[in-house]
């Protein structure tokens, strides 16, 4: 896998252990990058691939038995480890609270605390974009763009458990501990009709944050919405992405 701390790897390892009885500690994990958190040290059964080695070629050469490669195979000679993988994906998502969360779009805690109006407007724009995108067809049954704490609670609980069991975090963090009053306010606002776009500007000595309505702004929001869904709070855990194979991170300053 690319890195032991990679979110996709956390989900895959957790599912292998929970659903297929794999003893994660008995396996040797080969990674190609350092952990994505500076303070994190890989477990003893994790080693870095030799310099210059490529994951796919190592698989084809028999140096690796299996790999986490995302939802599209990089070589036609590779095959899924789990038979009928797509059906297994759907079955797991249906019984575990939805499509797994993979990324977050975050807003700085200071901004969430001092300018909740900006946070509300960003949230409103993304929610309106989702409604516009699915106006004709309706959201899919396994909605990968779930808004709010409750819609994402089960996924968050599962990935927190996986992270503890795999030694990525030191304790089980209650989901509600991740979020504050801003999220509760947004939850209430979500049940109200969506207002028309409006302009909000927030500035400080060092940076400016702006959200504008209008055709161009709507297109930008729709483009980003394809990658993220929201679960907004105050502790740098504001927006969740539910596309396991996509690796695009966003930060609003």
C-alpha cells in the first residue's frame, strides 16, 4: 500500500480483519511512503519498499502477494482478492451505515469559532449544489454525499474503532467529541428551506476567505461536490469525503 496511515488502507485492513478473520499482526505490510502524520511511527511489521521499486511491478514479479490499489486495476493481469468485489462493496455499505468516509474538507477551528456565518454559508452552498445535482434523479440509495453528523455517525464510529485497533490513534474518540455548536446549528439549518445564494466575505490581517453566488460560483461548488460531503464541526473535522479510491484533499483558509 502507499502508506500505512493512508485512509483507504485503514478501511481495507479493518474490513479484512472484521469480515474475513485476517490477523493483521501476522502480515508483513510494505509501504512506499512515510506515514502522513509527522509524529506517527509505523508498527514493527511494516517496512518500506526498496528505493525505485514500483507497487504494480512488485506484484507482477511475485515480490508482493497482494496490494491495496483502489477501485481500478492498474494492470489487466491483476484480479480482486475478494470474489464479486462490487457486490461485496454494496453489501458491506448497506450493513455498515453507508459508503466509507475517506477524506475531509476542513475549516480552521478559529474561523469556525469566530465566523460561524461563513461556515454556514459554505455548508449551505454545498448542500444546495447536491440538491441541484440530484434534482432530476434523486440521490442514490447508497448516498456517498451524506450531510451532517447523524448521516455519517456509523461510518465515523467504525473508522475510529479501526484506527484504535490498528494503533493509529491512542483512544476511541466519541463522535460527538469531534464536533461543536457550529455543527448542531447547521443540523438545525439543514432542516430549513435553502435560501438563495448570497455573498459573504471574511478577512483578517493575513488572509481573506470569500464565498460568492452566481453562475461561476455554482459551477465551482458543483465541481468540488463530486469529491466531498459535509459533516461540519469545530475541531478540524468539518467535511467528509466518501469516495474510497479518490485522493483529493481540500482546505479552506
